[in-house]
């Protein structure tokens, strides 16, 4: 099992949320989640929730403040990585591209896109992050579609 990117061994088949918190040194304030593969949402784990560790694969737990209107993303560009950045879910892809252009100094008149790392296809510029049902900690690739050299 992994808690906030740190591997741990647990001698039993089940573990409670309280035990995960204690093992990972997580206080009571941040929410605790079991990471679930896409397309499903991560599962909120309460202190009394029992998680079966005998399921296939390695369980990953993460703690984070629960911000219903925010999402945490990592954006990879040719100029660097914007890791664990928090954005309002109401941002459109076009607005997020503008933020990346400003942060990394790409040419403002360039043509850019965003795509989910490991997947083909550009995300629709008019859609909001919320409408796309992106999960926290999704990695997006910033793609230069031409004419976008750094200034």
C-alpha cells in the first residue's frame, strides 16, 4: 500500500481510515481518499471505513483538502512542469491554456492545446474542467500546435 507516495506494509487484510492516517502521519483535517482508476472518482475514506487490501493491485491513499470547486492538476510543457497546481473547475480549457502561456512565457499568438497524458486527442477548448470530469492529479500535456515558440 502507498500513502501520499510513501510505501508501507500492513500485516492484515483490512485497514481503517484511522489506521491509514496514523501510519501516514496524516492529521484529522485533510480528507483521505483511496485512489480509484479512471473513469471513476477517488473514494473518500472516513476514519471508520474499512478497506480490503487483498484486492488486485496496490492500494494508493492520498490526503488532500476537499475543495469542491477546485481541481489539482499537473501540466507538462516543453518549458517545464507545473506540478500540483490548483485551478477553479469552472475554467475552460482555453482559459487554462492562457494561464500556461503566461506562466511559461510561450508566445501569446501561438496555437496550443491540452491533452491528457497517455491519451490521444486535444481537449475541447470551450469545455470547463468540471464538464470534462477530470480527476485531481490528472497530468495534462501542453501541446504546441504551431507558431508557439517562447518569447
